[in-house]
């Protein structure tokens, strides 16, 4: 086999493809089980050859687009595709793979080259007709193919030359880069050994003397573990396998139990073509596609000058911000340590978080008889604080009325004492150790918030403008304002004010914030989290070939209703907090704050049950990164909401 030399761009594309393949390699063992459980909770990732090949193809396209934004790489990409085709033929010609379909592929290629196939390759009948001809022509030969038995001629022993154990891409990289020859040699020996051990696994214990079951080979090609880029030959081989299984079904012959049904096979055929067309078109026409994209971006910037300038600035700054998740974790921990060192976190709060839901449930159950009276007192106190008079007090029992009066007196005396102490005490500066973390987090917030707020609007505007043929057809811009933008705009103002309150000790100021901004934080999160999840999903799926089959149901009314309910609960808990036992107060706070977790994961579970969601790696990464913040924020906020000091421990984004 002649040596293949690849240039720098081709080497880069090959390594990019290898990286993408590795990212989708199914995890095994304990790690694989843990990841599988997490994915089953959200959007499961199919692990069959059909879906994995689509994932690799779509992600490879995305990586090429992000890496080569203005550089045309069509020629280099075609050379990489030819190496991918070579890998398909070389891999499946081996006896322990599927030499039948590999030889069918070669015959199909020859027929195309010689002009014997003139019908469309997007028509499934083209492949079923070709299978019929192959079966007819093979009758009576040493290589007879039948539908009934689905057997091919006796295979020969598969003796693998160690030098041929590497794939064509690996060999091309080895030839072009002599510095990796030692590593390539070790890889060769390892792959040759593993390939020899695989011999006979699919043919039976007798190895090379077995006979190939074409039906099983077709199912294995389509939904087995072997996945790869949807190069032309891999696409054609899979089409031949689909055609063969459809013919067997048409003749009423048995197929493997795990074989997809006719509708699924046909859908697989068309879906893979759509995905491959997206890949080839965007890469080979990259210059043209980039021109269209830049024209749409220019139109967007002209129509939205202020927003576009803000987003540009945020993107530039964020390029130098490093690993945001690591920075967020470090800042949260530093604030926690600083606050703990200054005595801001009590042992009871830490114990409450460790016990979690179990402890919370136990505390609430143990104090259930008192909660009715305390809830009534909380509502009355809230009404007094808001200047609202109630007329239902006469309906209370004598015991409840007495308890309410006593509690009201206690509240008035406590409030008066706090006001007197505040008047006698001036504002003081506290927690200087945590101030750098607060400043960094505030700056980070001003970089990340605008991108979250307006990126969905920007993407939708550009998409609609492109679909309208650059505004030549009817173009209706989407609305800029949404519940997400409104809620995050309010939180941006709130976090700016609240971020520095832990460093200022002034009881009247803290009491005022306790009834206003503090109580808005969680309710606004119940709008923000579902909106962010929905926007992240739509942005991720818009770059795939499956977007037309995707549906992520979302109700603005439901999120607004949850926000209002959360606000009422927050105010009621704050009003009754002065009378609740410490353990019950912490338990209720913990349960309320974890509503943000429900707002994060709930929309995905709802969409899975009532819509059509598809897996994308980009969404999975965004979802769990945001989930880390959703899972940590309630606990930290819970620490800080004791009755003694209701100020937030640190900024919550």
C-alpha cells in the first residue's frame, strides 16, 4: 500500500476527528454506570452505531466551523474523507467483520463509476434494486448471496500484519510526523494483539472456518458498537445493509430480534443523508456559508447596535477569563472559608445541610402540630408589615387567637429592640477577607449575564433573517424582551447591591433588604432557570440535522406562576421565621432553596414526557455546568438565611 503524506491542515482535521471520536467513545465500568444514570435523568444518549455516527458527524462539523471560521478547508476535508472511506473498506473486508457488505460496497462503487447506476442515491429503491441484482448474479457461484439463509461463502483465516493494524489515518499521521514513530510502534503492537483476539468472536469458536450470517452483519453495521464519521463509503455501506434487511422483511423472512422495524430503517436512511449533506455542504461551501452568516450578523448589528456592542465586549473579555467553572468553585469556597473564619456559619446550619432532605422531613414531621398556628401568625404578621388589615381573625379559635396575640407582642418588641439597636449602632465594614472574591464574582457576573440574557435572541434573529433569504422575503424580527431577560436584568441589579452587603453590617439596612430584594432572588430563579435550559437546548439543537424532529415544550405562564408562588412562600416564611424553632426554620429554608434545583431539571423531565428531545453533547455540557451552580447555590444561600443574619453568604448567579 503506498504511503500517504498529509499536509498540516489535513493533520489538524484528522486529529480533530480522532478527538471527536474519542469524546463519544462509550464509557464503561463504574464511571459509565454513573454517567448513564445522570443521562437517564435528563436526556439519554443512544449508544448504537446509527446515533453515534450522527453525533460524531455533527460535532466534527461544529469543531471545523469553530476552528476554521474564515479559512476554506474543502480540499483538505475531501482528502480526510478519502482516508475515512479507506478505513471503512479495510476494516470490513476482514473475515471477522463483514466482507460481504464490504464487497457489495466495492461493486456498488464500480457500478457508479461505470455509469450502471443512474437513479438517485437519495432513493431507497436504488439500493434495494442493487441488492436484488447482486443476489441474482451470485447464484451458483462460489460467492453466492441469498435472502433465505443469509449466508456467504466460507471465510478465510484473518491473519493481520502488525504493520497493517493501524488505520489509514494513523498511518498517514505516522508518515507525516516522524516524532511520533515510537508511540505509533507501540500502538501498532497493541492493536495487532487486540485484533487477533477479536478473531472469530462473530464467526464462532471455529474462527476462520465459520460462515458469515449476512442478516446479523447488517444489524451489527446499523446498530452495533462500531461507529465512525458518515463518510461516503460508510453511508453507502449502511444504505446497503438497510436495503438488505428491508428485502428480507418484504419476503417475510426472519431477522434478528433487535433489528429496527421498517419505519425505523427508512427513517435511519433519510436521517443519515440529511446529516451527511449538512456536513459536506457546510464544509465544502464554507466560504459561501460564511458570507451568508457574516451578512446576517452585519444586519443584526445594524438593527441592534447597543446589544451587539455589549455582547462583543463580553465575548472578548470572556476569552481571557479562563475556566469559569473552576473560578466559580474557588470563589464560592473562599467566601465560605472567610465567612466561617469570621463566625458567620454556625454548626447547626452545617449539620442541617449534611442531613439534607431526610433531616428536613424529620424536623417538619416532629413539629407538625405547631405549624398550623405559626402559619396563621406568619400570614397576619405579613399583612401587618404590608399595611393590609385582615377580617378573618374572629374565625380563629380562642386558643389560636391567644397564641397569635402573644406572638404578635413578641414580634413588636423584637422589632422595636432591633430598631433601637440599629439607631444606636452605625454601619461597620466586615469580612474584608472575602472582598476580593466578591469583586471578582461581580465582574464575572457582568460578563456572563448579558450573554445568557441576549444570546438566545441574537441566535433567533440571525436564523430568521437567514431563512428569509437575507430579508428579501417576509422577515419578522423576534421580540427582544422575554421573562428570562426581565428576570436576569432584575437579578443583575440585585446581585450588584447584594454582593457587597455581607461586608456592611447595619441592622436596619439588613432588615429592609430582608423584606425586599432577598425575597425576590429565589422567585426570579424559577423564571430564569427554565428559560436558560430551554434556550440552551434550542441553540444546541439548531446546529444539528435533527432540529426539525425536536420539540421542547415550555410554558411562560407556568414559570411566572411558579415565580409568584415562590415569592408568597418566601415572604410567608420570612414573616413566620421569628417564631419557628431553629431546626424547623433551617429545614424549611433548605427545602425552599432547593426549588431552584427543581426549576433546573424539571423543564427537561417535562420536555421528555410531553415533547421530543434529542441528545446533543453541547447541551449536555451546558446543562451540567449550569446544574453545578443550581446544586450549590441553594445550600450556600441556606447557610446564610438563619434568623440571626439573613444576608447572603456570597453572590449567587
